[in-house]
């Protein structure tokens, strides 16, 4: 085991790969048959349909979800904790695995890095994981852009040919409104220069001229659909319901109307099979889907959970962002759609983030941490714990058992750790210290034991709202009970849309997918701790017809992030003698 204070993550992963057992070892360990593994180098896919058909009657294992307090811009280590917990359970001799999201090439080549965990709680093979893995994002990108090809070609042909000409080719005029095209193109990099573009320049043979846009590939509705689909049939049906644009009468134009949905599903047929990766201590961990957490569900897939619960006695998964966003969607959307009941939720907290919520100075990615975060300050810490217990109460509302995990940093003092333990004990909340970043599974044994203990408690899952509840009432409940707002203010546009959705039975079973910043319980990133005396403004509602999401927007959001002035790609390179990649976070 290498010291993560000395060695980079990619060096730790490279060292661990030297002793990685062959695929046959993992096949036998997981009880898989030879034809249930789809070869793909170091990272094979698992044949979801074959395995589920064989194991459909096998009881599910324990289901563990990992969430967090409101983070600093640096993140508080949910992926690292998830992997550390898998390693810790492995040290205790448990049959354990997990399922995490696939990272986007945008953040990997920009500021955030690969989301592969860190230190000795790391996912590998890190290079493959970070650079495209088995091609799911590429397949999604091709399927999405094929829909845009179909749309633009159809608009071009309708503009240039008569109804009779179109009818001879079996086409009915769709009369698409060029001012109401919902979709854009996607690319899996942060390319702010493509946010707003004009296409079809040149002449009638060069497509239909109109304004268009690019988003990042993991923000595609197709990625959201992959995360919530139960199987290939469900995936196929949802793809056909994607709203690409509206016609001039205001009716939706879908991928099915464009007759492109079947071809899109053909591109995505292999994406339903999760990919097998490993922790640095050689426990299996599936990777499947990678949707945005602010506008989509922000979880690895329901398919991944269904599969992992059959393969492992303890299955660990992670929700994007903090409990007000990621856990709320896991609770009221993913658990509802999957029918799976979690046994426990691990709430990750760091002392640095709690100090920030207690009034500490601003934390800025790429800049050194202020001294307050490196030295003992019990006053800031205790005040910041208000944010922690707000999230604890959110988890408790669901009927799921919370375990607070103190994700240990080397700057944390004994007195600071003891303070959090005492405050948790006073509230009857399980709390465990975990030093997985530095010590891997050995450092996560206390957390693993607390999780096993919590898994033995009864769980009575209670959703925050019934599906029959109108959209605006759902949002009011989420705002008041999860965010701590006094109420909700709706813009005229949002009211108009909400009234339309509430009056149309077609949208009755659509999920409520809130959109707001992850850096505050409120819609204002600068408001830390537990803000008081505020109202949540909803300015618009987006529709994902295939994923069946209604997305109330509490702030501005760009579907195409920008690349910073000091991106990660400046430090990534390849050894031309060995082919090894260096510089990945």
C-alpha cells in the first residue's frame, strides 16, 4: 500500500494493477457463468439479461446508499468513501461489491478530475475508467446526435419539397417550429464555445438553417433514461418518447415521430450491460450510467442495482451531490421506480466542510485552503454541524437508517473528531470515523461495522409525496421539508407550464426532478449552513419526455460546462515506450 501523501492516485492505481487477479478469478468470486462475461480487455461487461434470468429468484443482498452534507467546491469524498466502505466490508470477509457512475470526459480533462475515488480507496483500472471505459458514453453520444441528424434533415426536406413529394417517401409533414427545438447536439467535453451555434449555413443542400446548441454528453436525456430504465424493453420504449421539438401548433415532436428511435436504441443496445471494475484492494465494483445530478437523477443505474443486489451480500451505491439533491432523488425517484428498499444511508461529512458551514472563509477550487481549515477550531465546527443534522433529518424522514461517516483528513484533530461523535451520540445517530483514503480497507473497518449494524435495523420506506400529488404541491414539500425554505415563488412562465402539466393526465406519473445548486441548501450558492427566512424561486420547468421527468428550475444552469484556464489535460501524457498514461487525478 502506497502513502497517498507522497504518491499520486494514478501511481497508486498502477501499483495495484500489478497484482490484479485475472478475470476468471472475479468470475468465480461473483458466481458468474462463462457466457455471462462479455470480454472487453481489463474491464469486461456483464450480460445483464442472462444473469438476471438465472438469478431472478435469488434473494437480494443488503442495499447501502452513500450521500453527503452540503459540500465545499472541492467535494467531500462520496466516491472515495463508497470505495473505502467496499474495501472495509471486504476486510471483514463480506461478499461485497458496488455500482458507481461513469465519469464524463469533460470534468476529467478539466478541473474536477475522474471521480475515481482517491488515495487507497480508488477505482481501477484508472486509465480505462477515466478515458471512455467500454464506450457507453460514446454510444449515447451517437444515439443522441442521430436524433439531431434526423431532425435537421426532416426540417430541410419539409422546407424544400411538397407534401406530395414527401408522401411518396412515406413521410407526413411534421411542420416543426424552428423556434421550439428542444434538443441540441452533445459532446463529452466542456466546450463553452459550442453553447450557442448556428447550423445549416451555406444553402438549401446544407441542411436547415437555424440556431442550435451543444450540451455535454452526460447531460443527454439518453443518459438519464439509461439510469432509470429497468431493462432493454423499458429503454426502447422510453427512447421513442423523447421530445425533440414542437410543431407550429405546440404539439410535441418525438424521436418516434422522426422514425429514428429504433436506430437510436440499436446504438445503445450494449449500454444496458454494466462494466466490471475493481477497487485497489481487488473487490469488484460495477460502473453503469453517469447522469447529471443537478438536472437528472444523479445516480448509477437501476439496472446496476438490480444486478449487484443479486451478485453481492452487501451492495454499495452513491448519490450525486448532497442529501438535499442526490438523496432526495434516490429516495423519491430511484427507490420508487426500482421498487428496491435501501437498508442504510451513509452520510459523508468532512471537518473542513463543517467549518465552512460554521462561518469559515470561502473555499475556492485550485487555491490553497485558508488556515482555518488546517488548524483546530471547535467553535466553527460545532456551528457548522447544523448543516450535518439537517441532512440527517432528511434521511430519517424517508425511514432509512443514517450512519454519519467522518471522512478523515490528516489535518483533523482528535478534539474535532470527538466533538462530532459527541453531537451525534446526543441525537442518537450512529457515527463512524473512516480513514480509507490513507489506509484503505483497514481504515474503513469502523465504518463497515457501523453499516453492518445499521443494516440489521428494520426499514419502513416512506416517500415524501404520493405520485397522485400535483407538481406544485410536491415542490412545496421538497422546498420546505428537504431544503428548509419558507415556501415557493413561481414565475409566470413556471405557473403556466405547471398548470398545463397538472391538468394533463399524460404527465401524472412523471417524476419530479429538482434543479438547483449543490453548494447550498438554498438556491444561492453563497448561503452556507442552514439558511433561514428564504423562499425558493422556480423560474421554469423542463420536460424530459422519455425519462419522464419534470424538472422545476430554481436557478440558471448550463448544459455545457466551460473549460478552465488551468485544465487537467495540461498534465496528462503517455509514455511512448510503454503506452502508460500519467497525470490522471
